[in-house]
């Protein structure tokens, strides 16, 4: 029985590796332009149409590597996002085409700017965290300049909050590039 389970596990890893390796970024770019560009823009930075969706703006995809795991991205493309304008594409695109689109989206890039992050931090975060990231409230906001969190974890905390603390989700207040810039700034002040 153990050999059978081990065989299935190895088979799934091999098939998963093959599926990832067989993704075609060029085909993904063509499909992206056909189906995704209207909302997300040619470079993934959100089109005017995508910005015009009141309260449900299209996501800036250039920073997706900071916040979205590869499997999660596949699921979002395939099934959509509940409560958002992002519909699922499972009835339009085949699984291999979804993989191609996801592979292309993973190539989109945003270069975070620590200076812009500092300005945003001063404007939006400094009411609880001091300039150097130290706690400045009665609620003992953590010293961010000594945070053990890496950039991905820090980005997730900013986007989704931290359960059991005063740190609430900022995903509706901060764009993905804003979060990436703040994270870049916070990483630059770490001791």
C-alpha cells in the first residue's frame, strides 16, 4: 500500500512538473491580449476600463508574485474571484491555455520604489507606526524596522491584515504597487 501511495505521489509530481514546463509564455501573451487586456492593460498595470470599475477595480498584475502563489493564480484565472468583476475562464479557455496565460502573467514585473513607499507609509501608516517603523500607539504596533517578516509575508499582512491584532486588511485601500512600494521601503529600513 505504501509503495502504491509513493508511486502516485511521484507520478503527480512528474505530471505537475511537465504541465508547468509545457506552458507557452508566447501563447499566453496572445491569449492575454485577447481576453485580459481590456481590464488589465497590455502590461498588466490596469487599463482605464479596469480602473473605472467602481469599488471593483481590476488588479495590477505586475506585482502578483508578491501576493499570489502560482496555484492560486491558476485558480483565479479558471474560476474567477467571488464578489469581483474577475470572471472565471474555464468555459472559454482550455486548461493548457489557462496555464499559458498564468505563465505569461508571471513574467509581468513591477520595480518597487522605496522612496514612493516612504511617502505612502508616512501618509497611510504613520498613525500607528512611527517613521522608522517603531510602535507609536497604545496598541503596541510592532517595530517594523526589526520585523522578521520577509517581503512576501509583509505584503500579505498589509493586504490581508493580521488576525487577532489591530492590523486590518488594507487590500481595498492600497493598490498592489502601493503595497510593493511600502514593502520595499520597510525592507530598506530593517536593521
